[in-house]
């Protein structure tokens, strides 16, 4: 616990309250202990996007605050980096700067702060904002760190060999498509492509995807990168992580089944990926650190993937939810249906291990790179992170409370992913919402 | 042939000569019929990188020329886009602009041009230049379009199943790493990573790669992109291709064999990739168009991958060579050894088909994206595009003329890829050189 406590500081005091009233409402999710970063502008405006921080149901314009130069030193340098339309500059500065800025923001937004008068005009209602991607994403890597997902999906693709021999040793990952990543609210046409021939040796099918799925993931934004050729050691790996968001790795299962061998998924994934707009820093998540879980019989990670800190507190207790609304449910003004709930703590590898693995061969990460965790299914029923798992490989439809059922996503379905950290005696820390909608295919 | 001739215009007249004398030397490779685009600055300077065009052994500074605004219309707009440190702006303008600029450059650099006096001060010796990546590469995709390579490598990884059933239908591709792509002259440490356990169920190996290889590829730079959700039809696909370069997709075979299932290569590839500095436009390559080859019994491509133009002239006759120099050969001042020769015309898919396939699901390409062809092995012995093929899966070393032999690359080995188009009665069109050197691993 000593290791774990070392991450905590005055910004984590559960008694802190903000002069922004909505931040103090229980379970608001954006209390003064959170302070996630994003990029926004007033909706339906032609104004420039600018970095901001969420507080309650409002968002503070950091670009405007930066022009007032309220702070010297590292906090001031970090704030100055927020005078751009993306967070890459702030991300590249590293954890001392992030922490210094977070501390000043915490003090400025606390009840009784003398800065209240200066800051109030810089607040926007979140409901009136349009969000952009928090960073220019140079490269996007998607991992596969849920043993439960890998086993469940592996069983469908390779019934006799669900979990491959490398899984428990290698944090399996592959490169994804950066250009098609969008922020919550993304709408995209159902992808079109080739599917497996009806009979062996026959002509493949071609048309709109019939097995369109979501994947419940978290995204890890890289802060400071590493020079090409120099690895990041596991002991310092977390200092290269700026923060976490929610990620939906939309997947066309029928395209994937036909195209994925031998080089992995391609068109099955690269038509769209959606992330939540707010990036929650590792510092904000520190009270929810937890021990890195392994089951009896699982191998000890190789030394480059192992450290006492990682074992003691490298995982995070982040609750995850998948909800679905359909054209019919929205017409009837019904609440979205909860499809499943999971938790990031079930993952087989930690964020630090992903960074160490990604760079062990000298691959250079850059500020703003995005690492997806892979689908975060849990061990139990009701914790499936994709329809492919919920429907048991297309065998059993998912019943929706308003009478519809789904094997896979239909046109106009909206998938809503949520993530939040909760524990007694501490304000709820939300990662916000990642929503996206399927439009009809364009033929 | 009517289709093919439609690509040709006055810039292709084989009788054209330049007032830059070296451009007229037979087999120089950068005659006035070529005019490839790149980005450079004087070596060992702190000057800004700027776009330029190669002519003979010199390079014309297009940023400086742009300041003089010599041309109105599309050529002028294209030239104005060259006032940046990358070619993305020019690439995004599209083929009418590229063609207009090329025509004006061809006229300005021809013998007798009244612009000679104005242009001479803007020429640099190529030997004194440092090159940068021609474009900011937003996303890098690597394909696998040599049937011969896929079969040869497939035989080693899956002896009973070398060519998977999807190969002749799907242009197989996967996403690669953009951040680690460098330009010719790139040096990188030997990658380190996990390798397959010595015995089944045992602990994996960990250490420097022992099976480091090159892959002989071409790179395709995307020009104008497409909006997300809208596909690019095969009939117009080539208008989205700015040009071609040479690409070495360095590969760590032992890392790859252990990590690649089920999601494809990752650390085995993403430590470094090297490209040549000059991008040769499709217009410059037009005289070397050739019919798209299929063998009897190969299926007709699906309609979205098929067009009369693609069948008649969608392939290119581009000769390719792999050469190797070693620490020992350089010390003895010996010429690099030729390891193999191949040709782009042996590929199973064309550039147009790759663009159409990549976007059929709505994936958005962007100006400056790079598509690798995959290893361009030919059908015959001596046409292998990688050491893995030359050494028959590690069984037979490659003998070098100075007495060394190689299964895989050793530290300080330099791999030199060359590409050029030749035919009687037409000047040789070179794609230049793509060289890279392996440094010792950093442990």
C-alpha cells in the first residue's frame, strides 16, 4: 500500500468541494477530484477548438485561461501548451507538468478560491459543446488484453485452439487505423465488403456487413514518447501515459472472418472507431489503483514486463457498461438498455506493460498516440464486451426490454459505452460517455 | 493500347533533353521525363526542409521557385503548395494540379528554356542534400500482393496450407506503424523481443532478434483522400495515387513467428521501415504501364476490384534490385553484392485495386498516407524479395562474393534497394535508392 499511497496528493482529498455547484452533486462524475482534459468549442460555431477541463456539468476553457498567464513554473508551462487545438503539446510535457497544472486547477476551482471571479466567464455548459479528438493521433495500436474475451472469441474462430500459446506471455497487439477515429457522437455507414464463400472454393460474398458489432475498450493516450531505438522500461512506463478514455472498436465480424488470416484484421475494423471526449489522467485514477491480478498457474511476466509497482498497483478498478438504443426505443422515448457490465481490473495486462512491450523493440511512441486495450470482457456472464460474446457466436439473440432482439447491430442502433470509478467515501470519477450510431450502408 | 496511350503527353517525348547536362546522361535515371518529387535541405544545415524535384544529379528547390510565382493557374497553385516542409499540400490537390506543375517543370527544364537563368541558382547537387520523409504519413498500410512471396513464406509458416483461401480474392493488408518510417540512410538498432519457446509450453526466449530480414517493396503515396464513409471506385482509383517510392519493410522473423497469431505482425515490423526520398509520379511511370497479369485458373476479381483500364494497363513494369554491403565489404572497398532482382509487374494486385479495396468499407484515406505493396518476389529463383526466401527458411545461407555468408542480417549490414524502369528507346526512369543499416542491439 505504500507504493499505492505514493501516487496520492492533496488533489485526492475526498472532502474537496468546488465552487462549481454541479461538481459537488454525488455521482456527477466530474468532481474536483477528476479534472479530465478534452478539446471543444461551442456547438454550431465556427470558433476554434480549444483544450479544456471538465468540472461538474461545465468545462473550463484552458486556452482562454492561458492568455491570462495566472501561474509561473511548470503549471504555467503546461497551461501555455493548451493554446492549441489539440492536447499533444500538453501531453508531450510529461507528468511533472501535468501534475503541476492539475494542482493549480484543483486549487483554482475549490470553494473559496480567489480565482473564482476570473474563471467564471471561462466556463461553458458541457451540454452546449461540440467535442473534437483530444489529440492528433499519430498512430493507433489496439491490444487484446482480456483473457476472457480472447478465450471466448478464440473459441468461435478456433474451437479446438481458443487461447494461443503466446497469449499469456505476449501482450498481443496490432496496429489500427488512426484516420477513422472519431469522438463520441460519431455516425458511420455500415461497412461493405467481402465475406467468406458459402461453400469452400466458391466465390466470396460481397455486400453490407451482416455481423456488425461493437467492442467495449478503454483507450490509453500516450504522453511523452521515446526516441526510436530506445525502449521504455516498465518501471517508468506509467510516466509516459497521459490518461484514459473510453473506446469503441467497431467490428465487422463477417468481413473479419474472411480477411483476417494471415495478417490480422483490416477492413473489419478500420471504417470507424469512437472515443469519449474527456481524457482522465492517471493521477485522477490513482485512488482506484489495484493489484495486478494473475490466476494460479499463470506464468510470471518476463522481466521487461514485471515490476513491484506494477504488481502492487498497476491495474485500475474502472467499471464499464454497454448500453444500446434503437430507432424503436428512441421513438418510444425509452431509456437505452444495459447489455453488459465489466471492469478494467479483469484485464490480463496493465497499461504500464503495454507501453513497455510496445517499445521493447525500439518502436517510438509519440505524444497523442492511442493504445486500445482490446475488448474488456470479464470472467462472468453479463460481462461480455461484444455482441459476438453475448450472442454466443450468433447462436442466441440478445433480448431488449422493449421487445426487439439483436444478434448484431441494426441500422440506426446507437451503442453507448460508459466508464466510471466508484468506492465508498470517494467521489465517483467518470470517464464520460462514448456513443456512436450505425447508418445504413452506402452501396 | 488506346487506354494506355491516353496517359501519355508531351512530357513523355523520349527526345526531350534538359539544360541540366547530367539529366541527359544515359541511365542517369532522373531525366527530364522523370521529375520525381521529394523534400530536402542542404546537408548538415539548420535550414528548413523544402520540396524539390530531381533532375539529373541535381535537385530544384520548389519552395524558392514558388516565391517567384512564375506560373498562373493550376501549375501555380500546385507550386504554391510546395512552400511547406512536406508534400502533403501538393498531394492533396489531385492529378490535374500535379500534371499542370509537371508540364511547366518539364518546359522550364528543357534545353532552350528561357527560365534557365532564373532556375540555375535554385539547383542543388543531390550529393550535398539531406532528405526528409516526402510527406507526413498519417497512416501506413502494408499489403501482401506478391503471390510468389505469399506462397513461399506461407509454406514456411504453414507447410500444409501455404496460400490461404482468401488470397486470390482479397488484397490482404494490415496496418503498419507510421512513426518509425524513415528515409534512406536510416540506421536502427537490432530489435529485441520475445521468441518462441524452445519446447512447447516452455518459457519464451528473450533477446536480440536472430532472424532479421529486409523486405523488398514499393510504397504508394496517396494523393487526394476520400471522406469517411465514401468509397473510391476502381475506375477513378489511380487519380488518388500521387506516386511511388521504394520501401524496405524490415522484419524480425523470430519475433514474428511467436507474436503474429491471431492479430498479425506487430513488434516484428514496427521498429523501422525505410523509404527512398524521391516519389515518382504515375504520370512519369505511364510509359511503363503494362497489362494486369493473371494466370489461367485465377478468379476474375470481384467487380469493385475490376475495370477495363485496370486490366489493360493497371500494372507497371518496374525493375527491382536488392544489394547488400557488410562491414567487411566496405572495409575492403568492395561494391555491394546483388542478392536478387524482381519486378513490380509480377504482383497479383495493382495500385488501383489496393486503393479501391482499402476504401470499399468507407475507410478514409488522407493525402500522404503510405501503402506498401508487400514483398515483391517474382516467380523464379533469383527473384526473392527477402532473405527468408533466399535462405529457404533458414536452411541454406546466401553466399556473398567476398567469402562471407548470410542466413539473416548481421550488425552493420547495409541493405540497398533500387528500382528503375527501362525499355528500348526511352530514358531510364529511376525510383532512386532506399538504403538502411542495422546497428547492434541496445540491451
